[in-house]
C-alpha cells in the first residue's frame, strides 16, 4: 500500500512538472527546474525538465545504485539561488548564462535547453568554479 502511494505521488510530481513547463520561455523553464532541483530529494522530480536524451545519458552513466548519489552531487553543486543573465535562442536550442544570486562556490553557469515536444527542456548545465 505504501509503495502504491509513493508511486502515485511520484507520478503526480512528474505530471505537474510536464504541465508546468508548457508555454514557458527557456529561462522560465530553467528557473522552475532549478527550484525543483534544490527542493526535491529524488532524481525522479527533475526528469520532467530534462530532454529524453539527457535522461538516457544519465541512466547509462550511473547504474541504479549510484543514481541517488549522482543526484545529490548535482543538487549540492548548484547554487541555492540563480538568475539568468543572458538567453540566446537559436531555433530549437537556447543557451542560458546563469549567475548565482546567493553566496556560492561557483561564479557562473551555462545551461543548454532544447525545444522538445513543444516545451523547453534541459539538455546540460555546467557550473564554473573560479
């Protein structure tokens, strides 16, 4: 019974994420993803914000037993708060320059977004350490 409730909750979170990214700019979609990343405790919450190819890549690089740790590293390496300094859209690709707006160990980030099924999805995000 508890397992079914947990699956239902994960499913609702994923559906909410898909609906929430519709009709958003790349910057809005990224900032929503960033908030979900920083406030969630499982990689399942972030997948509605990623391209299918990015998720497949993650799953190929990390076996199931390592995915929780990889998610924790992803979450802890991102600054708590960010702003989009620049957004450049070229067809179905958008490049965002990200700046931390809170004290952070990184000084700048870059996110690559792709238009997938009518929604801007995250393909890759990198943070530069000074």
